[in-house]
């Protein structure tokens, strides 16, 4: 029941959302540098883009969800900016849909637990086991599921994710089937499936 209500809320939000960038517009802006305006996305640049040719060779996207309260994405992003390789991610998403780009794209934050899942519970783990790790995966953290970790993303976060995942894939040439939930590749908190709903949506949108 909770998932059906969440899906209805997300669907309603997407139907009334303002028009986002076209594929052509996103492809163009995805190869820019500096702090570009991304149509349909509110983004706070703590670290700017450089020449994409000098970026780290990201091959995967890992979707995370933190137990922080509403408003914690900004704080997490600021701490990440001060110490880029600490445990965390490159991109943080607040409950209101604001995106914080916290780390220069040639640096590698500490995230993921080594791709230790090999039970094929969610996906075929043969191509991910010990292979989808922090050194080749850009991380995106969605804040706000405190105090109930089973709380899903907000409609605003879903709307931001729809644009952000396209942007990341276009900038770094990441295939659709290389978008992963944290729980798909790592053994995680058994109370909820971290990032699973968002990663599933990304794959559905890209079909």
C-alpha cells in the first residue's frame, strides 16, 4: 500500500513538473565545463566541472540513500567538499530536489562496500561482484529518510533524479544497465533496499 501511494505521488509530481531539458540540450550541456545551468535542475556547484576528458573514468552510477533528516544533504555535501575522499559521494540530493555537486570529478570519494553481494537477489551479480566499486563508480546520495529508513524519495527528488541520471550518463558515457542501487551490489541494512526504487526508475526511464 505504501509503495502504491508513493508511486501515485511521484507520478502526479512528474505530470505537473515544468518541462525539463530535451535529450539534445542535455547532451550539449553534459560536455561543458564550469558551473553550467542545467534546464529543469536546481544545482549548487561546490566543485565545478573541468574538461570532461580529464574526469575520472566513471563506468557506473551507484544510488545511495542516507538516514539524515531533511536538510542534511547540504551539510553532507559541504563536509564532502572540505574532505573529498572521506566516506560519502560526489553528488547529494536534498528532499526539495536541490542537487549539490560536492567533489571535483577527478577525485574519488569513499563509498560502497566493495561490491560484496553475490546472491543474485536483485540483479545478476556476476558482472558486479567485486567489480562495481568506488574507483569506477560515481555516487549519488539522496537525503531525508530519517527517522524511518523505509521512507521513499520525495517527488521533488524523483524529478531531479530523472534529469540528473540522464546528465551523468551523457557526460561519462555510462550505459543504462550500469546504474545500480547500493543494495544491488552490497549487502546492506536489511530494513530497506537502499537506492532500489530510484535505480529501478532510472532503468525504466531509459528503456
